[in-house]
């Protein structure tokens, strides 16, 4: 019994570490700098994938591990950024939101219908839009208001620049989930027990 629990815990830790590493790899993709101090990066796709594929708890843990490494000074964010200073920049709301958005995305994925690969992919798209886009952007807007001292209406308008690209990332997340669902039909999407 304890060997099975230990094996399950080891598997869980490996997945958390793998997705934290995936976020670091996505940080190698060049960022697009915008005047408001928040760059366009691929890393929000990693948040969506962590939530959909790992579930709320492990998705949160993977993003928290990634953010801990960034805070420790590792240059894992797009453009080689890292250190505690990035959590004082205008983009801090988005960064802090990574872990919570992965948790929300995972919780939604667990609740949404699954089954055939196409249905599971559609659920991943919805979970990504609500958790990885709407929730993450709300956190980002809060950061712009608090740290960049932007009025709420201006912060919302500034945030709209990211929506088209993040919708494309939601589609990419759904395509990845569809592929995994076809290849590994017993995968526990959203952390759902099989």
C-alpha cells in the first residue's frame, strides 16, 4: 500500500516539475515588448496546459514552483528576466496570476464534460478561456491598476491587446488536449479520477 502511495506521489512530483520546466522552455521563445511594460509571451499557454492536463492542485503547484524559481533569480521568464524585481513590475499581476489561473483552469476542466477526444478538447478550450484568459487577465488588470497606477478603464483597454493572441493559445491548448486524449485515453484531464 505505501509503495503504491509513494509511486503515485513520485509521479505527481515528476509531473509538477515537468510542467515547471515546460514553462521555463516557453520562456526561451522571444517576447514582444509593449509600451505598458507587459510583454506578449508564450508562457500563458503553459498555464492553460498545466491546468487542463494536471488539474487544479498540481497545475497550481507547477506554476508556483516555476514562480519560486523566478523569484530566486533564475532568468526563466521570456526575455531572460528573473529575480524578485519582476514581481514589482506592471506585469506582476499576470505573473502572480499564473498559479491561480492554472488552478482555476484545472478546476473547470475537472467539472466540464469529457469522453471522446473532441468533447475533451472542447472542454479544454472553455476551461482555458475562462481560467487562462478571463481569470488571468483579471489578475493582470489588477496588477496594472495597483502597480502601474493605471485607472481601471485604461488598464482594461491596455489588456485587450493580449486577448486575440491568448484566444489562439486557448485553441492550441485544446489541440494539445485533443492529441493527448487520442493517444492516452486514460489521462486524468483536470485531475479527474479515472
